């Protein structure tokens, strides 16, 4: 009977430790994903602003899809890089990640974007959502990318 009591006490001491360790691992995975995706967003911002379309395209999975306002969906790295290259010279992109939700090799990033024209004037702002996937090829890469504008439509 004494052996059973010792086993029960040991189990009561070990079980919460295992749950805490699992919770800790999940939090660490989320923190790692959040930090990595925030860094990747900063690299995306730099590539877009500098016009490095090859670097920008490499941040997407081979079968990625971009869904931009007022445009048909664009599929594939090369097509996405070409689509993104249509921006005006000298414009700057600022991305602010507000949330990252991650689980087992997949993550969803939510944030705000602002574009500044070459003359320093405000060219646009809105929200974005990116579905990220972990790939052996390139770590965290964008699988789906979509955004909207928070600016009122103009009479063009």
C-alpha cells in the first residue's frame, strides 16, 4: 500500500510538470513564430521599398496566392513578384504586425500597412492578413497574402 501511495504522490508531482512543459513549448513555438514572422515582414518591407523583387518573390511559397483590392488573384512566386513590381518608384512601405497566431508549422499574421509616396505624402493605408507556412526550403514563407485599403474611394 505504501508503494502505491508513493507512486500516487510522484504522479501528482510529475503530471503538472509535464503540462507546464507542454504549455511552455507551445508558448516558445508561438514566440519563435512571432519573432520570425515579424522579422520576415520587416525584410518584406525593405525588399518592397527598395524594389528587390527577387528577394520579395522568394518570401512566398511556390504556390502562393496574393489577393489585392481591385485586382484578380495572382498565383505563383514569379507572377507575384511581377505584380508587386508595379508600384511607383521611391514609394516606401511600412508594415506593423499586430497579431500572430501560430500552430504546428502554420501561422496567421494580422497587421496594418502604410505607403508613403516619394515626395513624403501619404499614399495609402489599411490592414493585411497573411497565412504563413513553415517550409524546409525557406523557413516561414507566405502562402496567402491579402490586404485592403482603409481609405475612402476616389471619384476616378
